[in-house]
C-alpha cells in the first residue's frame, strides 16, 4: 500500500504522546515529502487534523499496515527545520530529559502552528498605490466623492504607502480606500513586513590590532572547533567577533551571535549594523509573536548574515552555519529556567559539532566549567591580555576590612573609599557603589576574626 513511511513528532504537549509515530505517505506526496517539513495528520480516534513534524523517512516499518494512517497533506513548501536541528532536538531531549514537543517549540514559531483544522493566519501589511498617476482627476468622474478625490490627490505625491500610515496621516478611512480598490483606481499589495530603507548604512569593519589578529588567525586557521577567547575588559573581543563574522559572510555563510538578554541593547545592534547593514536578525524576549516570526522568516529565506540574540537565536533555521559566538559565556541567563531547561552554552557547542562549524566562547571572567573543558583539552584557549588602543587599565585596590576594624574603623566603608568618594563629589563628579550581593540570606560575623555564626 505504501512505499514510504514517515516518522513524525506530533504537535501535542501531552507526556502520553511524547513519542515518534509512523504514518504512510500516499503516492501523490512521494516527490515532495522531506525531513523537516510539517504534515497534516489525524491522531488517535479524533477526526480533527493537526500538524506533525517529519523527522525521518523510511521504506520499511514493523508497525502493522492496518494500523498505519496516511498523512493528509504537506503543510510546508520548503524545509523549516533543518536536519542538523532535528539531530540537536534529539540530543536536547535526551540530555535535559524533556518532551519532543518542548524542543520543537524552540525551533518552530507559534505563528505557523496548525491544529484542530485551523491554521494561524499571519496578518500581512497592505501597501497601496495609485494605478495611473498621470491620469487627470477630472477623468475619474468622482464629482460628489470628496474623500476619494482627496485620497487620489495624496497618492499622486507618493509611489506607494502602507495603508496604516495613509489612514493615520489623513482623515480618510480604509472603507474609502476599499471603494477605490474595487473601482481599480488604487492598487494594493501585501507584504509580511516592510523594508526599513530609511537608514543610511556606511558599512565599515575595523582593522584588528596585533593581539586581536593573533586570536582571529588562530580561529580561522586552526582545525579545532571550540575556542575560549579570554580577553580582559576593553581588549576588543567584539572587534574579533565582527571580523570573524565578516570572514564567514564572504564565504556565503551565516553566523550566530549569542549575548545575555541583559546585554542585548540597541547599542549592540547598532554596532553590528555599522558593519553588516540591515542583513541582521534579532531575537529576544520582548518581541511579539509576529515580530519573532518575521525574524525567523528572514533567516529561513537567507535574507540575513548575522543572527543576534539571547538563547532563542541558537535555534534559527540557518542553511549554512559558519560560526557561533557566545559573548559573556559565564552569564547565568544562558541557562533556561522554563521547559526545556537547557544550558545554551552547552547546546551551542553541540550544535557547532553537529554543523561542523567553529564556536567561540568569549569572556573576561570565564566560568569554571568552561575553564575545566580547556584544561581537559576540549576547548582551545586564546588570551588577550591588553586593552585595545593601548588604553590604561583602571587602578584597583583591595582593602582588608579586618585591618580597618583593628585601626578603629567599624563602618562598612573603608577610609580609602571614604576619601575617594569625598574627593569625587568635591569635583562635581558621580560615584557608583556596586554591592555584589545576590539573594536574601543574611549572616552574622565577628568583626575581629571574621568568624561566621551558623
């Protein structure tokens, strides 16, 4: 009856359905079925259709043929989850003990979910334009339609305009525009998103100094996959990242730049836009579902060279991955606190090995876990010990508060700090006091010997 079968992960969060299911492929779908596409199916005894992701195609199965249902349709025209991501999903499920559906949810945006015979519709942006701009207004025969005449006069001054911008800039509502569309006076086209052509990009890549170039060359020329770039604050790690990304861009490859959520600011994005223009996708938790889908869609269609973001950027549907960079790899925010509870740094390393691409972990204060991997030979250490452009390091003093107490100072501020604050305020400058304390657990200690009462 069937010459091919597919193994699928169904779009259902129930633990009882957390398994691979086998479906038959009717002859009419044989040419189009591929791993990484979604298919429509019915599950169990229900007649409602739902979507399932194809993760395997086989020619034989041990499942009795009378128990096998056919797939009803192929939802996607192109592969939306690459085979390397399916391998990664399997690894995440086994490594972090979670459900298939939890992992696939990281890779497939909610905006294209299909279940219960309903497909989520993504609202496109409508762009309107005047079909014949040279035609005189008198020839339209709209004597008693002042709003329609006003709309035509406005559209004569522009090539095209988003409908929402038109209605906000004028006192003309969308019903007037719809009437003109029906009369074939105004044309309309729909786009998923509007191109941002307003920015003037003067692209530039900074030249690396000797120390930066040494790390860059080692990453490019070495056969190793994983690297720890241990560079002091201000050593110019970001410039090394940008040059690495630019190298792989020239090879036609895309790059992932992971940053902690707290570091994902407009400043970071602006810096990368100066080097790569608008061919950047940004993923973070503040995006709406549609915005997240648009970024995902741009990556899928190879419209970007760089994917910048927090943990979720790691699962972007990249076709040809060149390098993964994890900035501030020591940050705890790389560990997910919701299901699936995965470590993004560890997962990034695994994706690099699956994709056979380079991965660079950058930090001024690497985690002990990463340093242990360096000592065990799993990661290659690269160091940058000097500040870029020969900038001076700040003068750091460590004050022994036990010595302060012995000298009669029983406050929480040392004499040295007090004098520095006083001197700074006298100069009309500001002071930041950073209290490195997390949590709410207090303790009592002896001021003389430092003994902590338990």
